[in-house]
C-alpha cells in the first residue's frame, strides 16, 4: 500500500518536473523567436516589408508549436482529473483555436510580404509542408469541434474518431516541427549571405546564427518533451470504463 | 468466435496493406533521392567535388530514414510472431547497423566535400540537427546491443532500458525526418539560385524543384506510415507474460 503510494507520488513528481520543463522550453521558444526577429531582423510592422515577414516565424512558432503543444498536454495535468471534463475540453479547443488563428495570421504575414515584393508563393519544400500542416490543423480542429464538443454528436462516432483525432494530432505536431526547422534554416541562408546588409555569412556562425540555430534546438527539445509527456501511460487522465484503444498516441487528446 | 476471427483477419489484412505502403514509400524515397542526384546533380564520385556531396542525401535518406524505419517495424510482421525472437533481434540489429554505417559514410561524404572546397562544417541548423541525430543513433545502437543482445545483460536491466530504447528510437526517427527535410530545402536553395550552372531559380519551380520537393513529401509520408504501424497496439508482437509498459512507443522496438 505504502509502496503503491510512493510510486504514485514519484510518478506525479516526475510529471510536474516534465511539465515545468515543457512550460519553460515553450517560454524560451517564444523569447528566442521574438528576440531574434526584433533584434537582428529589424522588428515588426504590417507594411509589406521584411518587418511584416518577421511576424511569420513568431506567429508560427507561437501557434503551431508552443500553444499547440501546451493544448495537447492539458489533459495530463493531474489537477484536472477530479473535475468535470467539459471545461477542460473547452480550454483545449480554445487554446487550439487561438493557435490556429495565429498560424493563419502567420501565413497572411508571409503571403502579404511575398505579394508586395513580387516573390512567388509556395515553391519551397518548407512552404509545401507548412501549408499542408496548417490545412490539416484546420480540418483537425473543425472535425474535433464537431465530434467532441457538439452535444448532438453520437457517442459511437466519438469512439470511432478518437484514435484518428489522437493520431492526427501527433502527426500534425511532428509536421509543425519539421516546417519550423526548415523555415529557420532557410531564413538564415537568405539573410546571412555575406553580400547584403553588412551581415557576416551564415558559415561564419555570427551571433545571430548561433542564436537562431539555438531556437531550432529549443523547438525540437520542446517537441520531444511534449511527446514524452503524451507517451507516458501513467500520466493519462483516467477515464471511467474507457474502452481499449487500438491506436497508441503520438499526441493523445482525450475525447 | 467467428466475429473475433473476422476482426483479427481484418486487422492483419489492414496491417499488410500498411506494410506494403511502407515498403513502397521506402522504395520510392530511394528511387527519388538517387534519380535526383544522378540526373540533375551530376551523379556520384568520391573526389571532393559536388559529385561526392551527392552521396550525402542518398546515404542519409537510405540509412537514417528508409533502413531505420524498416528495421523499426520488423517485429510487427505477424509472420515473425510464432518464431524464436533471437533471429529477428539479430536482423533488427543488423539492419540498424547497416543504417548506421551508411549514415556515417553520408557524413564523411559531406565533410570531405566541405574540406576539399574550404567550406566550414557544422554551421547550419540542418547540420546541427543531423550530427546530433547520428550521435544519438550511434549511442542508441551501442546501448541496444549491450542491453538486448549480449547474453550476460540482466533481464532486470532489459526491462528498465526497454521503454528508454523504444522512446529514443522514435525520437531519433523524428529528428531524422526533420534533418532530411531541412537538408533538401537547403540544397535546393543552394543549387537553384538562377545565377550559376544555367539553372532556373527555385522560385520558378523547375522540374528538379518539383521532383526534390516531392522527395521531401515522400519522406514525411513514409515516416508517418512507419509511426502509424508502430502506434497500433493490435499489431504489436504478443509477448508471453510481458509486464505493463509505462512508456508508449513513438517507435516500438521490442526488447
């Protein structure tokens, strides 16, 4: 009995350490992406210049990575387990809605910048992945709302869709990480070319390069901590009489 | 009884469809990466020129993605379940050893090319991720060999390390995908700059750009099919008297 209690307390302590790490890494991602674009890239505006483009990485990292990841681990917080699930579902959906809006604004920032400067849209692999990620995220959110929040959706449908929702959530998060990494890498090759703006080339590893590369490392670290929290069975919200799932989560959002 | 049999057969049929898709996508990745580098990038050599560099994407995609992914899903093939596990463990370890060797050769190709042409090593985010991925893969393989194949390793240690091995396997695979995507994106910006070699710029989406972007999409599709196969609980090798696992797999390699 005492051993079981100790194991449970140890598991909970470990969860909160992981959760604290997740929150800290998320905040660091936001600080790094904002500082990079405000300090080295000239700050923010919505005027068709490069300062409009600067919203793109900030909004995508905030929406598609940090908010998305935090919304996904929400149900894992033991504090929420004893309570009615509906408010947490609403918070999960609201955080993801905010994440979606920020992602769409992030796309508007880059399309607007491209259009104002005669740069074609959607040609790089980064842009292909990014647009697919946002499209899948939109579909996932709309389907999630219809299936898990509308009172009229049948329980059988929820049971059928949950493994798909869980699995797609993880797949979209992995796509987000790959999109962000390729985007940061591409941006640094664009701006640190040693020819314009008096910058030292990327290959010299100036301070901006080390800083923005570190942002990429932080995004990966955040993503792996999120996936680690989601993959630990002991940290899943206990569901009374829940059926056996055939699909294990990459990211697990309870229905 | 008949229903249970039908469900099991349906699940097995679905597995083989997914497995066939996994094999086909893997082969397509190999064909695409080889064709891209032989047709548009001038083919292969080991002479310090760009033709030496061309081995880099071919070897990394072959080793870190296709062979690695196929080695990971090996235990899921129902054909292997009724048999002694040791030969399949040896095949799993051998495939991953081959994957590791190809990855290291892939790194030698790019380091040799850089050194012969006075290009600095390890400055881009792509290179940072790639080197960390290969280092983690090396540690994972060595630890996996020591823990799960050396007869002297205690069963308790195997039980302790299995969730770590399973989880790290998945994390490394995700890192591999992110490394490959950022690498393909970077290479296309390098070579399709519209200034040298008479190429049309990347932003014009010439045939090479569409083809290599499609390679990136194929890598992501292959990766997601591999992760889907690994996440389905029904497709896991049944282990007699296996203990409850606390860590759910991103990639699941049985101990």
